C-alpha cells in the first residue's frame, strides 16, 4: 500500500491533506470534526493582535459562480479574519493540539507591519504547542485596506522584512502565504526565501466581483444595497494556482523552496497534480465548504489507489515529477505532429465538433449527408478544440504521428524526423526549430 504520510518542513501529518485557513477552521468544534473526518492537518483561521475586535458583516458573505446543475465553481468571500477573541482562539488551539498530537496544526497570523506587533503575538502562539505559523500576506479585502494582507504580499521588501522578524522570534517553521494579485509571483516567493521562510503556500484568493444584481445594480453579496470586491476561490482558480506553483518550482532562484498548494483542490487528482508540480502537501477550503469534511476520505482513498496502480510508494515519489516537463513556449517541439480522430462507434452525431471547427477553427471536419463526421488531415492543425467541445468523453482523441508515417488517403509523408522539416508541416509560414 502507498504511504500517504507527509512531512512538510518538519511538520508531520498522516496524509498530505490540510484544511486551509478559512471559516472551516475558525474554532475548536470545527477542527475536532475535521480531524475525526480524516484531515491530516489544519491551518487555523487567521488570528490578529489583541485590541479592538474585528467586526464582520452581518449579512451575506459569499457570492458564487455556478456551472451546470448548480455545481459550485467559485466563491467570492468578503469575510475578514477571525472575529473571536485572541485568547479564546489560543486556548482552543492548545486543547486541540493536546488531544490530536499526530495531526498538523498551523496557525495563520496577520498583524500590522510593525516588528513589535509580531514580537508580541509569536510567543503566545508558540506556547500553544502549534506546529508552525502561516503568514497571511494574501487576503485581498477588508484587511488589505488596513495595511495588512495583500497590501504586504504585493511588496517583496515587506515580505522579506516581516518573514525575517518572524524567523528571528520563533522556533516554529514559518510558511508565507502568497497573494495571486501580483504580476509575477516569483518575486514575492524570492523575497520570502531571502527572509528565511521555511516554505510558501499559494495561492490566496483572487480579487473579484462575481456578479451584479440587476434589480438594484449592486455587487453580490449585497450589504444594505452596496457590495465590495472580495476574494475568489474554488475550482475555477485551480489553473491560475497551478501556473504560479510551477513558476516558483522551475525558477532557479526558488527551485527547491517547499510549497503548500492551494486553489480549487476538490479531488485526489487535483491534489496529485499540485504535488507533481512541486507541492509537498495541499490545502483545501471550498471543497470542504461545499461537500463537508468527509470529502477528504475520497481524496485519501483515491490518491492511495492511484499511487498503488502507478507504483508510487510514497508522496515523495510524486512531488515535483512534472516540473521538468514545464517549458517556455519557444522550447516546444514544433516538429511534433498529431491529428484528431473521431470514433464512429461512439459518435452521437450531435455536430458540435463540426460547428466549432467550421465556424471558429480550421474547417478540418467534414459532414456527410447522413451526418458522418470525419477529420481532414490536410486541414487539421491538432488544436484540440473538437476534443474539448465533444460531449462524449473519449469519442474524439488525438493521435501522434510517428516520424515517416504516411497519410493513407493522400500518400504523403505527414511527419518527419526532428530537424528534417524546413517549415512546419501544418503551417508553411512557421519555420521549424532545428
């Protein structure tokens, strides 16, 4: 059986699935239920300094984007950090860690960008027995306007400075949570590394307005007739998150920096993809909020079964495996040739492939009088659009043509050895790489 045990920057957990800092980790009751359901760790909802209490809106806190059958694709969240007293949170963290010593418990922190504020909160968190801290440099709403959250995460110099303060004043591992609301995520990651961060986690939520109510013309969620931008999360942000993870993993300045992957992770496959791009573990929020804490059981069993089938003995066998295959566009092989193939046995004759290709692509699919659809290799540039619009999974596939293969219909060589083409086989205006 595959070994799903995880050790991330010295923090051990029975599996790589952690709950991200968010409403599901706001109190002892929730965290105990999460551990009982099987989560390997949690990042406690962000704590702030002692002082005037944080006040959240007393009304809707989430906007949503739905797919077919009201499947939740994304949430827009306008909730702030914990509005519960600091001392109450600390007592609960200590009690939970005492009762679940084998589970990871990380505490998310956000205080003003002042050294004294960080020096004050670090020892009281350390006293709870927590395994580490996560610096919330990503929250894009509410706290950012107060000079915290993404206001810090968008300035590499501040990231480096605060990270160094924390490393100098605590024995706990320091994880820096990065904002995606920045042009190039590699710069804040480099700053975190310079500051001595043990790891980074990404991505935090994306600045967003998910919808506008067309009756009162206010963004949703609407509070007393007004709305605000919030943080976007859920399955829709996964591609953005994975790209940022890959950029950090393959950058020479940050290669090898441990990463905790966050962003739309809903299934074991999502988790495996993040780990293959270099993440030592993953954090989940929206999936738990959508399906409940027991969703982790499917993630654990699915990941274990896949690893057994593929012969991966441990998490370490998966982490980073895809990174060498992530390249800049100019380094792709322009002599590689594929063609679309339609399975007539599976085709339901809906015509979506034909309409998409005829109207918006390369007119490479023919339609007979009795609605038989076939690919015309001479026109097909292997764009893959037909595969993506076909409603029948596996009906249309892409076939790689080996060097020297001959098109049976035309008798022409359709692929050649690398470097033999003087022009790209599908586009004479593109000169092939030598």
